[in-house]
């Protein structure tokens, strides 16, 4: 009953099989000059229905995010994001490092989504020429750090504010598949058609071993990505082993199947807990994360039952809250056991 | 009637005389190896009653701040400051540049001073090891960007929070002299005795041509300053011409006399305006800046009279506010003319 | 007959098996907190007979090198290396990037090894305080970029020069296993016992998929490595899949068996070519690379036969030279076919 | 008799007068928005006969050089220069810092000038795409670090090599005035007409207090200069005090008069020494620096007579060499005294 994160998982069997298969070829051109990487490019274009996009495989989300932001914001730029954004608080200043000292600016907003009006005001506030950080980009997480999903029309509204200030829109899509499965629209509808300029599509948390994809819908913005990736030590010589994970991830919609399973488990777990008196969901469950306030007795009972999960800041005075994360391989019986344990504790 | 800023001024005559005098010597050891720079070091130690401090002259406040912060916070560090802090919004990401990608984190608070309780909470929130930016330093402006002054006991309280989180305390003292004159205490009481680790003492806005002083009260923190200053292109070959400005600045308390004059003019101007119906001071006047909401008629009249000053965000709905800055050379008759113009407009 | 590089290979079967095995465990603590990574640490200490070393897995040699150099040289430092060093000419300025602008200084020398006397002179030349780049480290490649091996006594001599100038010694051990197999000594004898401070041990070119290990023999020098790795986006969440490759690499001396095979194939190939009139080895074969000048007729014949390999700058006027690289999986029949093709061409 | 450097000097009286005069105006728009800075721009365009150039005042040559190089070379770029170039060995890695990790590559050549053929070969050697540092710019010093002057035709030849490799040509013109006076051509003939893209025109060593000018002949290359200058802390609020120095420097050809004096003194001193048996000029005197090998007896005699000057690496075995620098204010009687002292020592 380990619900600490979706990054505690291993690889999905089909992704591991793809690795084994890719290894049957004795020799391949290194550094991404191989056939699998070439094939992946075409596949991503098909999936996102966009024939000009360029996609770059890397092995971590931090690398994908930081490299992408460096391509769309100058060293004297400001990149706006939510106060809880992974790029802001969980990446040890990687965006500032890759961006040669760019600045991340926090814009608060409810349920993990920055407030668009505040953004408009903040981005428009500068204007004293060279003195102020130059408003350059906005970064949002899909799903958000609160497990909520940006709907296409919300993204469009945000993108309009970006356009009006000549800012670019970056999406940290670590859990993009989960949001996509939640919304039920097509990949383009949740990305470039809604105004996203760069999407960092996660796979590592949803079935891959270590694979992420930085997708630029406007190739002109990606001009420096390859140099930056190499300079950051992120150009793997045997790149085909990253690309093959991503190919298998998209094959037969494995990514969506995985995400649907994880989302379903989250609904089941969240629903089960929320039904108990004294338990309260902090945010709606719109992907594979549950943020829930629990009475201490339930928390204690769950831990006795062997469940693992992380604490989370409560939103009301005295509230003790927690985060549970499900994944592509979450076992339904474990979810049910956890809910039973909570229910039993409550009854006691 | 130019009240745009104290940086529109020239040099005080005694500082210009010092320059002329320093130029009488034909040759001097370059790069700060000269006698004047050596003398300055001793003088600063005497003024601050601290025999171990080390002080480094530079020509801009941005350089002083950014170089200092880079010495006390690592590239993966977080430096906390007020949302209006000059280092945050007016230095084109210089701290991030010199700090190799460190992060500035905004902590709100009234009247230009960050809230200490919020700081304690934010600095204490991290703890997931290598992922989170490492709380490393706090930077405050003296006077604040709202023209208010940090009192010694306020600084002490802040320094205690810093110590409890092993953070260093940096003071951007662009208008330190104005605050010192306002408080009326000794230089050490407003700096190291209150817990300041590094003071960037401004002179350019208060009578110098281009001279600032980065003062480290703990020389161990300054270990890399000289390398960083050279690498930043801030080690002037003819350093004596910077040092001589600072020496003259401290001579016979010129800095305090200048600050007292500027502060007095601010009180006179602010008092005159605040007495008028419809006018409202946004913050108490505790240095040489006045932030005041004015009725549109008064604003128009002042501009007709030739007065220059900058707009400032109002704090109440519909409020139109402005910033006036006085300086060491502000002419009292100009202040009085401005107040008369405002009074006349009001009466009309 | 693909001899372009040892990075065209896939993974050794035992390493792929280790991956599959590691994937059987459903959940593991992320970011290197897992059991495999812990076990790896102990294993590396045993292999290198050093109970205080710390070892950090990463996925590319560029990352290992650049992160390591940043730990042992300051931004104003100079790192000396051979003009052909991978860190200097093949990593798109990664060392300068991670090192916040440190400087790499080329020191020539025959057969891929920098000249120690020139190094001593260059490193000792500075001394004007803050102006000159501070001599901080020396980086050598093992095997060298010319396929030659630094013998323990050569390393010791170099390390002495480093010590006398308070510089650290970094070894880019991309092909360390090949050199180790060539020399036939123990791992410590070719590293810390000879004076190496930091060894970047390669595995990717010798049987792994994507795995390298930065080994610090003095943990004090590694203090910042973990922060830097995270900030560079090189801390994989599912680190166990990198660690397991390295564990399998060291298990039952797989690394040495692989290296011996590659070296043997290089001797066979190099010996076969060098025996032909008009062919000339540029450097002795001391690892798994052959640098050989070939008559145009032989070059043409090899290419007709389907052989792939890269050109290399000749050392004598008019000389056309080439690089052939063997690997852990080089097929002896391919080597023999190539030699036969060359011999036939020569005879024709 | 202080011949250590031309940076031991103070300011020329006319430059000090300009400072005093600029201070008579009470208020000026800060950060270079003032009239003097505007006037300077027009003046520089007239002097260099180029109506599109843009010129940026800064206070150190290191800042001018590093900021300029960052504008014309990317972080993954290579900038070629002579092994003795100031930017390479005397600026504490400032170019790498401002250039976010760009690489300086040394190209040897006689008498302080890099060899053009070697440059062509080195710049053309890369070509493996993202792996190799991208050849981006060439930087030469005028006068060179050996006191020699690049003639217009030499610059043209170099510029052709730059063009053929799409590299830009940067001139560190710390002693540009001295070279200009030596050649006797017009400013454009020694800069843009010969193919220079960016000229860092020095004034600090030739009569100014602290003033340098980064001149971009193609404004498109300067697009980011202002942001970079601010971010580096080099945008002085009272910029008019830098601009006024430069204006006075160019007024009535003060810069040329100063340079001619310094050059004349160098010829007189160098000629006097070179005429003595056992004394040997290392390089021709083509500006205001003399590099001369002296017998120990003469060196000792000069030092006894109170002369100050720096040692310099000899070029022949056992040779003891020295550098003497003259300046705009060098006293002819001191030069003559020094020569007499040398002659006397020789005779003894």
C-alpha cells in the first residue's frame, strides 16, 4: 500500500519489452541519429496532429523543463508560475541554472492554478526598460501540483494573456496523460490548439523507466535546444533506449490506458475516503493524486495497516492533510484495503 | 522642481574636491593597492566600530548587492526579500546572474518590510534535501522601497529568524545614511550590532558620483568577493577615485549632513502635501522619499508648475499615488513652491 | 563491420537482465534512496578498496565530467587538459556551464597525454592575484583520446605536480576499464593510489545502456555534488535502473571481461593492419582504439567491403589516417574480414 | 620613474575639468538618458564616420570586453585569441562569466598576434554538430599584449578568415589610440573598414579616470548589450560622468595627442635602451610599451635609481626581460634619466 508517489514505480512490461527489443540491434548511430528516434519524431507529430513540431527526448522532467524554459526566456527574463510549481520549489534552481539566471515569479491562485488576472497585472507592471525582469513566459503544471487539471478553455484564456504580453506558454506535463484522460479530449486540444508553445510530456511517472519529451510546437523556439541539451549532458549516446520507451508509451495508446487506470484508482481511493465523516478532499480529483484531510485516528490506522503516503499542508486551521498518489500499476485490492482500513478506524 | 529620484543629482562639492585632490598624485598602485583605498578601510572600521570588517568599493548598488549575495548564498540557494525589493524587481536579474542562478523569493509585508512570521514559515517549509532551494539569506532595503526605516529592534528580530534557519542577513543600504539620520543611532547599532552580516552602503544617491561600499562584518563570508568583483569587471584600475569619494563621504560626517538635509526636505514636502484635504501619505516618511495619494487636480497643477515626479501604485481603489524623492541638494524654496502650488490648486 | 565507436553498441545481456530483474520490485524509494543504489555504493568501495569514497551514478559521461569538475574548480579557476580532451572539444562547453564559467586550458603533449613540464610551467605562471584564472585542477582521459593509457607511475608524476600547485586531479575514465585491463593492475593502483582525486568511471561504452559513475575518493570534495546533480536535472527518480546497470557491470568483473575482449579485438585489428606495407599506427594500441594511416587504396577497399570508421587527422604530411574502435561485442570474424579485405587490397 | 603601467596614472586635466563642468548641472536624467551621453553617441559616430554604430560607456575594459563578447558568441561558442590576450589571462574568467560559459581558445602567434593560418585550421576543425564548441568570434588586442600594432591590412586578412567561418571580430582596444597614432590612419580605417565588428575603445589608460566605450558597428549585434550591462551592474545611474570623460577624450583629438606623447616617450626610452650593448628589444615598439632584455647590471642600476617596471618572460634561454610602459603624462626628463642611468651602468 505505497501511495507516496507515482515515481516509486518501475517500468510497464511493454516498455521493458521495447528496451529488450531495441537491444537486439547490434549497432545504431549514436546521439539520436538512430531509426527509433527518427520514427518517434514522426509518431509524436501524428499523435499531436502537427507536422512541424519538434520533440526532444531527455531522461528527467527537470531537464525537460529547465532546457525548455531556457529556450523561451532570456537570462534577464521573468517566468511566471504557481507558488507550488515543481519548477519553482522542487528543482533546486534548475530553471535558473539552465536559464543563466532567469527569474521565476510566483503568482498565487486556488487549487494549484495561478490566477490569470494577477498574472496580467504582474506581467504588465514592468516597463522601466532594462531595469525590470522582462516578462517572457508562463509555466503551468498539467496536472497541477494539487492534482487538478487545466481545461482547454482555461488554457486558452491563459494563452491570450500570454500573447497580449508577448510571453510564451510552457506546460510542465509530468502528468499530462492523466489530465488528458481526465478531460477526454485529443492531445492537440489540450496543448497547441489551446495555445501551449512548449509541452514537456512526462512518461517516467506513467510507465517509463526514465523518459520525457520536450515538444516545441513552433520549431523556431527550439533553435537552441540541441546545443543546450548537449551542453547540459543530456544528449545520451544510446538515445534509442530513451526513444524506444517513448515509442512504446504512445503505441496503442498505452499512455492513456495507464493514465486511465491511475485516475480510476484515484477516484476510487478518494471517493472512498471522502465519504467518511471528518474526511475532506482539499481539491477535486482530476488526475491521479488525492489531497485529503484526515482525522488523526484514521491516519494512525492507515499507517498501522502499512500504508505509505506523504503529509501535505492543510488549508484550514488545525487540519491535517495528506497526499496519496496512484499509478499505472496500482492494485485495486490495495486501494480497497486502504479504504476499508479507514472505514474501520472511523467506525471504531 | 525635479523630485524624480535622488540619482538625478550630481556630486557634492566636497566629493568633487576630493576627486580633484586625488588626481594631484601622478602615480598610484592600481586595482586598489593605493593609499587612499587603504586609508578608507581603516576609516570604515572606525565609523562602524568594528576592527575586522572588510569593505570593498564598487561603482553601482546593483554590483554591490549582487556580488554580496553571491558570497552568502549558493547557486541552489533561496534569498528572501520584499516583493518590491530593488534586488528583485529593478536589477534585471543581476543577483541571479552573479549568484549563478540562485533564487529570489518574495515575502510580502506592509510598508516595504517583509513579514517576519511569513519568512519563518517559508524558510522552514523546505527540507526535502536536494530538491528544494536552500534557504540561505534574507535581503532587506534600508530605507525600504517605501521610504520606511527598519528600526534596530526590527532588524534584530529578523536576524534572529535568520540565525535560527542558518541564513545570512544582507542589507541593501542604498539609503542607509537617510535611515541612520532618521533613527539617530550609531552606524553599528543599525548594522552589525542588530545582526546584519553584509551591508551595501550607498553613497551615489547621497552626494557621491559613483561609489558604493560592500561591507562584510565577518571577513570569512567575504572570501570570494575580490575574485567575484574582478570577474564581474568591477575592479577599477584607478580605484583610488572611487575610494576618495567614499572617504570624503564619511569625512566630518558629510554623509549624515547630506542625509539630514534630504530627510528634512522630505518631511517638509510630505508634511505640506499631507495637510491638504484629499491628500494621503501611503507610508510614514522615515527617510527621503514621500509616497502620497493626490487628487487629480493637484497632480495637474503640480505638473503645470513644472514639477517632476513618478507615479506609484495606489493602495486603495481609485487612488492615484506618486513618489517624490528629495536629496542632499534639494532646494528648500523649490519644496515650498511645490507645496504652495498644491495648496493653490486645492483652494481653486 | 561497424568500427565507428564503442557507443554504437547496445547493452550487454547481463546488464539488460539486471534491468529486467530490478523491474520486478513494484516500488522503490525514488531519487537514489533505493536498496540497489545503496548496495552499489558498498560495491564500489570494495572494488576500489577505499572505505570513504562516495560514488554518484549519472547517465552520461559529459554530466559526470562537468559535475565533477564544478566540484573541484571555482568559477574563476583554470582546469588544464590535453588539446584533444573530450571535456575540451566534445562536450559543447559543458564544463564551463556547470563550472559557472571556469576556464579549460589546453596543454599539448604527445599521443593524447599532456606534457607534465609544460603543465608545471603554465600552472606556475599566474600569480597576479585576482586577475589570473586560478590553477585549480587537471583533467586527463583514461584511456586518452589517442587510445593510449596513462600508466600508474605517469599518473603519480602528474599528481605530484598537481599537489605542488594545490590542484586536483580529475580522470575522465570513459574507457577506464580498457586501460585497467591493459595495465593489469588493480583499480586503486590506477586511480587513488596513483593520486587521482575524482574518477568518472565509464560504463556506457563498455556494456551499459546509459550509466556512468562519478567517484570522489575524498568525500570533502563531493560536498556539493548532490545539489549540483539535482540542479542539472541528472537526479533520476528511478535511479535504481542506473545503479543496477553499474552493479551488473562490476559483478563478476564483467567490466574487465568486456574490456579485455575489446582490447584484444583492437590488438588483432591493429596488428593486422599495421603489418601491411604503407600502413602505420599513429599511436601504440593500449586500449580499444586503433589510429592508423592507410593508403587510399586500402581505405577504398575497406569501404567497399562495408566497413565503417571515422577519419582522423594524420600526423605526417599527406598522411590519411583513420580511427577504428572495437567494443565488448565486436565480432572476431568481422575483424578478420576487415584485415583480409585490407590485405587483399594491398596485394592488388 | 614609474613605468609599471599606464594605469597608474590619474586623469588628464581636461578630463577632470569636464567632470567638474558636468557637475554644474543640478539634475540629469539618470542611467544614460542625459544630454551628454546623447551628445557622445553623435560624436563617436562622427569620429568613426559611421552613422549606424551604437556605443555604450562602461567603467572598465574587462566589462567592455566581456559584455561585448557575450553579445557576439553563444554560451556554447568558441572565441579565439592569442595565448597572452588580456581577455584570456588577466580577467579572471570574466568573458566566460558574462558569456554563460563560452570558451576562449588560444591560438599562438609571434609578437602578440595570433597566427591566421592556425586560426583558420582550428576554426574549421569542428563540425560534429552539437558536440564541438561553435566557432563564433575572434578577439584581438590593439595594441597587442606585446606592444605591437595590428596594421589595417593584417586586420583585413583576419576579418576575411572570420567571415569565411561566420565568426565575428572583436577588438580589445585598450590602447587603440596608441595604435591609431602609430599607424597614422583614420579611426574607421583601423576598425570597421578593416572588418572589426566590435571595438572596445579604451580611455582609462590614456587620460580618463574610468571610462571605456563598447562600439558596435552593426547595431543588430548589440541588441542585448543594454540588458546585459544592467544585469552586470554596469549601468551607472549618473552615467553622464562617464560620458563626459569620453567626450573630453575625443574633443580636439585629446586622445591622439595623449597617445602620441606616450608613443614618443616609448620610442625614446626603447631607443635609448636598445642602443646599449647587451640590451635587446623583444618586439618592435609600435605603441607605448617597451619589452626589453637587459643585462642584470643594468636592471640593478635602474632599480637603484628608483625606476619601477615589471619583469616579462624572456624569449631566449637565460634572457632576463622587462616591460616598461609610458603614458600620456610621462615626463621626458624621467625617460632621459632612466636611459642615462642605464648607460652609466653599462659603462661601469
